[in-house]
């Protein structure tokens, strides 16, 4: 079937009653070329399909309003206004974005049954002359003596011997530490430390000496001993990482982050987002139990809860959080849940290695949606532009208009 980005664009315009006579003629001529074209058009223009989309959208909207009213009442008027003005364009945008990007939604809902992909989905969007490819597995390993190894270009196999641990790059691309059997464990004073640092546009996975796994997000670093000894296991994090910790009651696991926060755990799955440019540090628990401490204040956390630490050093527990949103990056997605433009742009800055500038005042309103991190930057910007926010690319500069 002959299908370019132009056809979904014309269908989108027709759904919004914005198509002119010449565009309508172009679309009709394309439909008339083959039965396949007609079937494709009818699939996405049918009243039944749109009706189903609208019902699903209104159910979603209802849940969002209830959450806003309960947790952040001050935001409710803005979001109500956003929905009331754009309900029809949202329903049309769902279809348009599934066609063009193969899985992007303007409102937060994942549906593999609608994941239709077309040829050319990676093409640069109109108006973006300097597209950016998505990030990938990129990191630098700093050894105990200060020497460095670029992991994305390093060969698979043993990279170094650190203390009594062999440092290996596995076929899967992971970095793993294997403690040599039969060697005497070093005392704490003899511990050697390594650091894995990811650049903007990079991420990496590390298997620690105790078998715990850590996924490190872009623009982050993890410092850890090359073997654990004594009565505890301790690592230091800057940026963001997701942890799956091997249980060892005799050696509790601790993560030290900025602003003096410390996360203590025996065996659990959790995510820490501790970037310097974020207004709060967020620690989200998926499984197990953790204790978060800042200064003299400690909070015990249960699965489904999130601890937030603000710039004043105040700890607060938020219950019933969207844990999928917290770990979306690790699962290969951007997920925006009532996110303002600055929150969205900070994520794009780290993953696509761009510098964001605002041409005048920052756009108001909040975004709800999800899109794969495997898409080019232009695909994400397309999704945002349906909301009325526009952009210009100048080299590595992403300018919000």
C-alpha cells in the first residue's frame, strides 16, 4: 500500500474539520486508487471507532479529575480547561499519532492493539531541520586508579581486575563484577571504588559484586566498591537509577544521594530520581520495603509509595503513586502525568543531548501522555505540537516558541 506521512496528516485534518478543498480532493484521489486505500481510510474514520476512542478518553479524563481534586486541587481549573477546549482534537490526535509514530499517545494510555506502524515513521517532522536520534547504551567506567574505559566501545569480556573482583562487559552489554572464589575478602579500609558515569543521551546497566542490578539513567553516575565487605553495602548516586537489590539481612544495602538523603534496604526494587536540576528528589518503591533518611527525619516506605525530598530538606510520603511513570525511562518510555513544559523539556534534554531555550514566556498547561524513547526527537515534538506548543531546532538548541 502506498502510504506516506501526508495521508495521515490529511485524515487528521478531516477529523478536525480543518481540511480545505484541494486537500480533500488529494485525499479522495488517494482513496480511489485501490480498495486497500479505502479500507485503510474507513478503519480510522469510522464513527464506531471514534465513539470507542471518545468513551475511553472520557473514562480516563474522569480518573484524572478525581486524582487532581484529591491531591492537587490548584491544578484542576487548568486541566479542566485543557480538556474542555480540546476533547475532539485529542480523540483525533490519538489516531493520528498512532499512525505517524507507531505508539505515541497524547493522553496516558497504552494500547498495543492500536500500535499501527507505517513506513517512514522515523522521518524528520516538518520544520525540524536538525533532528536528534535517541540515546543508547553509553557510559564511562572510572577505575580505582583514576583510569577510564569507554564502555560503549569496549570489547566484551574481562576489562580489568579491581581488588578481588573481575570487571567484565557481558554480551548483553551489561557491566558485571565477579568476585574471585577462594580469595580473602578485603577489609573495609582496603576497599577500592569504581564509578560508572552516563552522559546525556546515555544509559547503562551494572551488576554489582553482590549480584544486585542497577539501571543508570542519562546524565547520572553510580560510585560503588568493587567488592562488599563488613556489615553493610553502600553506593553513591547522582542523577537517576533503578535498583533490584539482592537480599542479605546481614549486610543492609544503602544508597547515598545529594542533599544528604540515604535509602536503606534489605532486598527490594525501587527508583531514585535525584537530578540537581529537579525541584525534588523522588524515591519510588515497587517491591519490598525501604527507609529513607534526611537529616534527623526518617520515613518507612511501602510498595506503591513515593518519598519526596525538597530543597529545604523536608521529607514527605506520597501514597498511591503511578509507579509505571517513575520507571517508564527504564522500560523505554517517556511518560508524562500532569507534567508542565519544564518537566517535559528536562527529560528531553537528558535523553537527546539538547539544550532547551524558551523564546519568550513558557507555555502554560500540563501534559499527559506516553511515547517510546526509541523515537527520534522530532517524533516527540510532533506529539507535543498537537497540543499547540511549537519548536525550532538550531544545532543542539531546542527552542520552545
